[in-house]
C-alpha cells in the first residue's frame, strides 16, 4: 500500500503508540478501536495482533476486520469499530421431569413450572397404572458452556439445577436413575416432599356413614358419595371424594380432591401432604403442604397452604376467614360490599422457619460429631499400626465410631438437601404476592410477614406486593 508523502502523517510506531484509542469494556468482553490519523507505511494484520497482545487482548479478535483495515485504513478512519468480542458463558439447563402416564388426552404431561419447581399438580387425575409401567422420565441438568473474555480469562457457566426423582413406595428407578417404574398395579400418588408412590386403591361405592365407619387405608381412597360429619378418613396416598365433605376429618399423605365441595360448619379438618382441590369451601379448616385450589368460593374458612392458594377458575370468591399462603394467593374477588372482615396472608411460614433452624442445628452437631469420630478413628488406627492389635474395649470403640461415621455420612446429605430446599423457598418469599383479578373490597386485611395493610378503598385488577417495607399495589 503506497501513498504520497503527507505532512503530519505518523509513522507506524507513532500510530500504534499515540494515534489509536483502544477502549476495553469493564467486563473484558469487548474491545473498541478508533483512530483518525494513519501511517504511510503498510499496515499488517500481525502489527495489529501484536498491538492488541500488548494490551492483553488475545481472544475473540476480528481478524477479518483487521485485514480490511490494513487494506484500506482510510476507510475506517474516525470510525469506532468492535475489534474483539469475548464469548459469554451459556448457563446449564435445569433438569426436567416428565410424567409418562397417558391420561384421557393420550399425551404425556410436563412436570416443571416456569420457576423450576416440579409441578406435581398435573397428576391429580391420572388413570391407574400397571406393574412395570413407566411413570416418570428425567432429563438431567446440564453443566453449561464456559465463556472467555478477550483477555483469555475463562468464565464459568452456572450449572443447571438438579430436580431429583424422589422415590416413595412401590416404585423403582432403573440403573440410569432417570426412569421410574411402578412395582404394583395401583394409582400414582405424590406425598410429602414430592415423593412419588404407587398405592393400591380402596373404593367406597356410596357415602361414608355408619354403614362404612371410619377409614384408615395404606393407599388411595376413592369415595363415590359424601363424607358425613363426624367421620374420619385417613389415606397413605390420595383421597378422592365425588360428593361433598361435611364436618369430617380427612387426612392424606398425597392429594385430597373433593369434586363437589366442603360444608363443614366449623367442624373437622382437611389436611393433605400435597394439594387440596375442591369446587368450594365453606366454614372449614384446610391445610395443604403444597397448594389449595378452589374453583368457586372460599367462605368464612381458615386455609393454610405452604405454597399457593388459588381461587379463580370459576367465580373465584373469598369472603371472611383467614387465608394463608407461603408464596402467592390468586383470587378474583376478595370480600364483599358489606366489608366483611377477610384476612389474606403471604410470606414465610413459621413452620418452615422452625424446621430450617432445627436443620441447621442438626447439621452443625453432626459435623462436630463427625470431626470427633474421625479424630478418634485416626488415633486408634495409629495405635493399631504400632501395636498390631487393640484391646477389646478399643476394638469395640473402633466399631462404634465407624458405625457412627457411616450413619452421619448418610444423614448429612439428606439434611443438606432439605436445607437447600427451604433456602430456595425462603428466597421466593421476596416475590410473595396477592393477585386480585377482579375486585378487592374494603374490610380486607393484607399481611406480608410482619407488615399489615387494611384496605379502605375498593381496588380492581391489582397485585399487592412488598416493596421497601411497604405493601404496595400494582395494576395487573
């Protein structure tokens, strides 16, 4: 590249030392180059590469652009160009669990929410399964792809979250740990902490009354009539009632589904290890370790759900009583024109905090015990190496300490996993909210943890959330 001599034109050394403005982004992911004067001497790609190297830029360099600059530097004079770009890391994909039982649609059902939590609510109405039938398939989490800065520094990717298949009764994982099968004929049921089970089914072809008596069954109970006041139904799996439940005691390790509704008159209670699903709830005490899902109305009842209370697929009305949810309440209408006192509470559940503190104490104690036992074993091993044998009492102590270490090493991962689950739940509390899709009437009391707000005016299509220590209203 030959050009006529021009006054004031720098030579090549001056150009690279004084005439280039090189800008590197704070994250070391991009470099920009700008110059207005260029030398008479011929520029080469090697010249630019050496210049960039002197500024620790060695990755993601656009050599095609460098060649274009070298061939015609005047074309790029005064232009800010991107000369190097790093590769951002690609985070891993969370594990996914898919239900492979085909319901009435003949389709498999996905089992993961947008928040990454496995959505076992989808299996509320699955058909019976056979021994050897494939129930769940897991796609493992991926580790992701690391990135690289323009200075050659590796950027680690965030691995995807693992969602383990939690094994319950009468199910088995294959050797890959990715496929879950039923061991017996029965009905799939999700119990405490999302354990997957298959239970045998006990059916009542009518009401639970004096002719049937109380029920306590290891598996799933299906009642094709009503449950009358004063009776108890307990199930190790699910309870499904096709009629109504009066003032009765129902307790299930899995779901409780009441096709008609609950008319309890303040008597009895409903307690589920997973979800409670009903058409309506009137003057009842209900607790679900996962969600309470109601179509029409919740009237003058005490409802508690560790995750969500959802009342909006039909009328979606909540009037009177106290509704508590660990994460979110979704409702169409709260209260009424008569300002009936109605309390809705979201946020950290006291039971969860108590369990979290207890687990931390247990982990600390087990770690202390493990350290002490390991030191004791090491001391005995040194004595054994020197003396070639140990006295009877030392042999017994060695066996005792070994068994203790094995027990602790089994217990610690379980506690750590549960601690992580609770921590993830507590993080979601910052996103706790009450969504009202139609109207919230005066007389409504909102509680977010230790913060309280009384509604004095009518609100429409509003989301209540906690921000800077104040319960705020955001339009939906």
